[in-house]
């Protein structure tokens, strides 16, 4: 997910807006994960709840952490006569202003986005998503993005669902993937390069070490400073377990999947679809 979606804490810490480094397709010997090719292994995505601890640390504030708890629920539903995944996110922070609620619909067959809505600081932005572009959903009451339109040169996956997307990749040693990602409401889609750099046994609470693929992407911030993101995905179950992001100035972000999900989601207050 773009760093700009991480919340205001990181913006205050470094003023960074993530711009991933697109790689020229002709210069890569990679697998391009196009929506139409149906390369994502969507049958791996099972309904249920996932929970992640997300935290940030800046060298300028070594005794302070920025925290979020992300809860992501995957449901299999029918939408306009097709099988789709409904993915609902709730982001909990230190106060109500950091709370975020996200609803996304993607086709079960190819993970093509159909709809995306997010409520941030009480402001709702909702979009209808197609292969040729994205537009504000004019039938959703209170939609702040009603007039938004962005045409696509190529179909794109929903960058807000990067965790789920990585779990569906045909991961293997030495693989390189180019994925067209788009962050709803942002600049045009970009092809992003991800490389399987090796394996690592990741220690998890209360169990044996889990053999994981390490998936890496690197790029530049708007000030041309380098950054690096590393993702640990289990080899057996393709389960996203950990993420470590390194940014200029020693700024770090981590995502850790927790082993249990206590309680239930709060009652949904927004409209999921138009």
C-alpha cells in the first residue's frame, strides 16, 4: 500500500509521500501480473478475519511509537450476478481522528476491482472501478469524490489490497513480478516491481519457525531518496506474516500479523456498494 495511506503520524514524522519506482517493462525479465491474464491464485483467499499490528518508529523520537491495529475481513458474496470478495478494513489508532474504514469489492475470478470506498476523518470517498478507469460513485450519499474521474491505460489492481494481492502471487525462488497498482483517488496507475530475494524462517509466537518467501520492492521518494519494503509470506499457506519498510532518515514501519482476533467488528455505518 502507498505510504500516503499510512496516516498522518508518518506525514508529521517525515513529510514523505511514497512514489514507487516504476520499471520499464522492456528492461525486465519478469512475470507481469495483468488483470486479464488471471495469474493471481484467487482460490487461496479464504473468507475470515485477519488482524495486523502496524507501528512506526523515527530516530528523532526513539522513545515513541505510532500505532495502528488493522482488522481486515474477507467475505465471499454475490454482486451484480458475479462471485466477488468483499474486503472490509477497520484501522484503529490512538484517537478517533486516526480511525479509517475501507470497503472494497473485487471479482473472485481475477481480483479485478469493482468498487472502493473509504472514510477518513469522517469524509467518505467512494468509487466505481472498471478496466478502463475509476469514477466517483454518484449514487452514494455524501460522497466527497463524486466528481472524480481517472482513465486507465491498462487495468489495475487495488493498491489498498496489497496484502491480499501478495498472498495470491505464484511465488517461487528468483521470481520477479511487475504489478499494475492504483491507489484510489491518486495519480495514474504505475507498474511496480517486486522480487523474491530468498527465503527466511520467521519465528512466530507459540510455534515453530515458519518458512517464508521474502518479497522486496525498492524505489525513490519525491526527493529522490531511496526506500525499501520487505514482505514475509509463508511458503506453505501463502500467508502474509510481516512487513518491514525502511525510509530516509532511518524512519521505519512494520506490519505484524497477530495470531488471534479478539471480539467482533463494530457495526458498519457506511454503504458498502452503490
